[in-house]
């Protein structure tokens, strides 16, 4: 019997979310709608520009958001990451535990800076992220709990790890360990910039073939070097046995290994799209670990991500997730 439904590996970033205007992005010379890696000095200049503005703080990182969502639905998750022995690091691990996710204790923490992600949300609900990885950039094989991984149903990781040599190696080795142990493997492509600038590294993380890939349309087409969804779908079939492509207000498309499944959107007025893809993946994986069909898992993921974008931040409450479950029962 598996100890965990999902063992996830990813960056540990304390999200600091601000509401801004497009003029702020222009003033700060930041590319809109993508994740950009910055050094600490650059990020501090951004925060200085926004110092008078209220912001929300929470534990983040793409895979962390997904595994916390899974736990809120009732699944069991473990998260491997790297934080420092500083105030933000202790805050991060407590936030994980409060979210129902297991991780290593604080005795392994090292000196340094816990990673931070400044999330800038514009009035069109788009999100722009400026990430200082801090000690998370040194994520390595040392952070992998092999027993927890081998005792899980799924191994899940994020494409963002491709930007760090040590983290990419850790993701590759964790995938190989999962494959040897009979644990299913899943990856989120995470961001168009990861596909654009680190495609070869992502292919290393994918290996011969994954069990599941999550992507949005832009990421899927970029990975396939395609300009249309059909070609992207054909390519994803060569790297994953199953996959899900999110399409924003158009819903999503899933492939269960035999047939394409149309996942209907849930119409809402979006406020903030931060974490929508993470929520989709977490909810979808919850469904799969419960033995659900891809259609039912996709309907849950669609409803949960729609709920998420109606408020600020990459999370919804446990009560909200349980309400969504009851509605789909």
C-alpha cells in the first residue's frame, strides 16, 4: 500500500503578490505574463518600487501549489524542496504542514536565503513573476527522500527546475528512481519561457516517456515546434502516455492513452490567474489517484481552477475544495 498519493519535487518560493498597473511593468522593464529569473538586487529594486502597496504572502512554487491542492481535496502528498534556515524558510515549511503536506523537518536546513517570487497581477488578471531562487537554486539529490518517493503512487515535478543544473539532475534521477520502483511519473512544463530557453533540459527531465504531462497551449506548441494544437497533440503523444493541455476560457483537452477528452470550461470573471495551472494539475492528479476517469478528473480540475482565478493568490481554502468535490459527486 502506498504511503503517499503524490511525491512532488520542486522549488520552494515564498510568493509575494502585488496588484499593479501595466505602467509599473513598463517602468520596471519587466516582460509581461511570464516568469523571469532575477538576482536578489534586481528583486529588491522591484520590491522597493512597490513598498507602499499591500501584498499577500504564502508558500509557493508550482509543484508545491499542486500538491497542497491535492491535499486539500483529501489526497496525501509529500514535498521535497530546499529552504534556508531563515524566517522565510521556517514560514514556508509551516505553511506546507498547515496545508496537509509532509516534508522533511527543520533539522536539515542550511544557512542562506529562502527563495522568493514577486508576483505582479495586472487588471487583465494576467500574472508576471520575478523569481529570486535563493537557496532553492541549489536543490539537489540531497533533498530527495527515496523512501517517500518509492512509497508513492505518483512522482510529480515542475519544469521550472530545468533552470538549475543541480535541480535538473535531481529531477532526472528522481524520475529514474520512480520508474524503477513502478511509481508513475508526471511533469508540468510550467511556463513558455522554460520551453523557449531550456527545451533540451526539459527533454532530459522527460526521458524516454512520462506517464503524464501537463501544459498550456503555448507550452505544448512550443515544445512541439508547432503553430497549431493538432501538431502539439501529436507530439505530446510521443513523450507521454497521457497528458492534459489547458486552454484558458476554452477549457482543456486530455488524452487518456486511447482517446481525446474535451474538458468543458467553467465560465467565471477572472481576477488573478496565478496558480491556475498548478491547481488544475493538483486536482487532476487527485482524481487519478482516486481511480477516477480522465473525464471526471478533468471536470474537477476545471471547476477548481475556475474557482481559483476568482480571487487573489494561488490557493483556495480546504472548505472551497470540499464544496467543489460535493458538487461533482
